[in-house]
C-alpha cells in the first residue's frame, strides 16, 4: 500500500471561534481528560467523521487493539484534530488512501483522512492512515528521514509525499486482528456472516 503524505510548510494560522473553560487555550478538548483514562472503544472527540462512519469504526475498535492504541494516542494529543471521510478521488494509481496534514504556528495540527467508499480494506487503510497521524504527532521528519535508506520512510513520486513502513505494518496488524476476531465469532456461530465495511481515504498536507 502506498499512501500519499504531503507536508506543506506554508500555512495560515486559524483562531478557534469558541472556548470551553480554559481547556482549548491549553490545546485540550474537554473530552480528552476522559479519553486519557479510558480505552478507546469509540472514536475520540478530536477525530471527526459522519455518524455512519463513527458507528462502523466503533465496531472495528472493539476488535483491534492496534486501532484502540492509535485512537488513545490521538485523543491525548493537544491541539490535534482529525477528520475521516469518504472520498471518491481522484487518486493516483499508487495511492489507496490519503492524509493531508497541516500544522499551524500555534501548534494546531489538522489532518484530513480520505478513504474510497468502495474499499474492501477499510480497517487496514484506516489503521494505516491513523498511524501516519501518530507519526505527525510525534514530529517525525519525513523529508529528512527519506534521505536515509534504512529509515523505513520513502518519498513518493508526488512532491512532498511520503510513505512509511511503520504505517504499512500498523494497517496489516489491524486487518489481521479484525479478521481473526471475525473468524472466531464465525466459528462459535456459523450463522454469522460478516461483510467488510467501506472506508474513507486519507491524505497529508
């Protein structure tokens, strides 16, 4: 899988319109204080998506420790907001999902994740892209690391776009966890027939 990870150096600072107590001023959503102490069995408040996708992802979180760990890390990250959505395209032949990340001078990090609606690899693509989000939270320097042959990060054909082995491994791990959970459930009840949910694409900017 190759995901486009484009990083832009020029951004326009945004100012939050509303404040709740003093938490946004500290870069914290009020729900973060709760999310930090509880396992993520549903998407945290700073990952935004449609109600349909939120319900579908909650089902995946129940079966994947990898996805739960990613959501816990994102929930605890200050000034971080992620949007997950379906996107028809266009995507290049080498791009299965796309994440666009923007970091502002204030430290605000906004990531738009896009996944094709007809994808049968929703869980893998979602975990792949959320791992890119955790990389960005950690301040991974994609451009610098892509210069090294053993860093696990490569620059793609599109300028400013990168891929990482770490994200690929996270996607495969989540897919294996969910497929294993489905097989176990099917073995206990042969009447259960599960279909793969559709997933959105992600891109970084």
